[in-house]
């Protein structure tokens, strides 16, 4: 099995990177939709439009991309010679990916709040929360590239 993972490594890496890019695009865009939804929605048709956009982004792009990121990431972890567990970087990357997943779940909960008509956060709150994935992304990329 490990020999197969070693042979598939370049394609696994490609699929992991593509999945991460897709996931991050959604992670950056959904809070921005929440900003507009919280600040500009006054009529039911606009509210329905935002809810449709948010649901489709989360379910159609973000959830599958997150799952693919995890699957291909775990495959990379299992590939012989890729991770040196005595280094710090796999642990900082892993902790940051778990934090990104928690943030993803937080966004999913906020979408349900909008759908139920129970959003209590302002556009400013969502703007500030949109910085969380940026910080996590910096830690993840620095961990992998610098391998500190």
C-alpha cells in the first residue's frame, strides 16, 4: 500500500493543492456573503437569493473541497518519506488545519442561523472573522514551505 502511495505522490499532491485552493476560495467568500447578507438584506427575495448562494457554496464547493483536502492530506501523511514527525512543521500545519475545519463548521452554523432568520452578528463581525482563515493560511503555508 505504501509503495502505491509513493508512486501516486505527485498526483496526490496535485489533488491536495487543488482541493485546498477550492476550499480556501469558499472559506474567504462565504463570510463576505454574510457581510452583504447582514448589512443589505431588507426584502424576502434578496434574503432568499443570499441563502441560496450561501447554501450552494457551502454544500456544493466548500464541503466537498474540505473532505478532499483531508483525504489527500492524509494520503500524503501516509506516503513514506514525506513527513518527519520529529520536526515542528507537521504539528503546526495539523493544528492549523484542524482550526480551519473548526472555522468551516462555525461558518456552517452561521449559515443555518441566516436560514432560520436568527442571525445576530453584524457585517463588521463577519469582516473581522474573515481574517481568521488568512492567519491560518499563513501558518499552514509557512509550515510546509519553511519546515520550521
